[in-house]
C-alpha cells in the first residue's frame, strides 16, 4: 500500500502504491490510518492529494501547525512537483506548456478548454519510450483534479493504462508517478525523489531499457532548464 521514504518531526514522506485511494471510498482502508499505525501517529493530515491511479511521493503532516504551513506552500505554488508519465501515442509536441481552464466532462472525467480564466498550467519534457509510447516528465504549476492526465490527453498522448482517459488501453497500471518534490520548510530546503524503476509493484514499463535510460537523465528534475512560468 505504501513505503515510508522519510520521517521528520513535523511530516512524513511516503511512496503511495498505484490503485490505493487517499480517501476512504469503495471499501478501501484509510491510507492515513495505515501509515499512522506504522509511524505511531494517532492523526496525520493530508496537505495535497494523488489520484487513486497515481503512485509516488505523498507528503503527510504530523500536526495541525505543520499541515497549515505545508498546505499554504502548495496553495501559493511554492512547492516544486515533478511527475513521470507514459503516454500512449506520439504527442502533438515534444515539450512545452499546456495551459487552459478545466471543466467537468462526462462521468468522472474533465476536459481542457482554450480559455485562460483560472487555468491548469503544466510544463513538460518528453523522451523516447517503447514503440508507440512516449515518456513524459511533467511539472504542474497548479493542482487541479486530473490535471496531468487531461493535459497529456489534450496533446494526443493519453496515459498508458488510464482507466478514465484511455479506457481501451490495457496495462498493469495507469502510468502516472509522483516522481519528485522540492520545498522549503522551517528555513530548510527539502528534496525528495522516488524512482519507480526496479519496484515491481510500481509497474513493469518503467524498467524497459529505453525508458530507464531516459529516467536516468532526469534524476535531478529541479535542476533541469525549465523555462520561467509566471505565477
């Protein structure tokens, strides 16, 4: 269900496994309670969220004060977030910026609009993957529901195995992974990376030779030459 990556007196960093719900739904066990059983915390606080499909880094606060400060950091876009994804087709562009308002579509899905009133903003680079697929490194500047999943679909490369936006594509999981996080807390800079390779429960496709070689080039995603985006 999860691995604990780092423990601080005020927060815990975990690697959430794919297909584990952050909230209690559909009879799922409550993730925070399960982490608390291991960490000894009677209460943990969510400061951001990951979709059920998405694996990787999730930050949990250990007290209300830390929860408030960390939540504010996410709300003010002071946290750098990086995700890996595998797209199912050649994208319309290989790198750049995807920006637009999002609105609800059919059932549980969302769609990207051309308007820019309160846009979802995602930067991305991409690299070669297995034939017919593409590896993405995404840096979202906002935190909208399904943001990266909708963004990649909008450029013609819906995520491999995504049950909502690429339902006909069968894979061992939906290939979206919260890869890295960088933020300042109590005057100290923290950087965390969760490499999905060589962990069977995170999916087989990260381990293909071409995908693995390209992930290797992105192991310090905060140091890459990302163009400046206005907040």
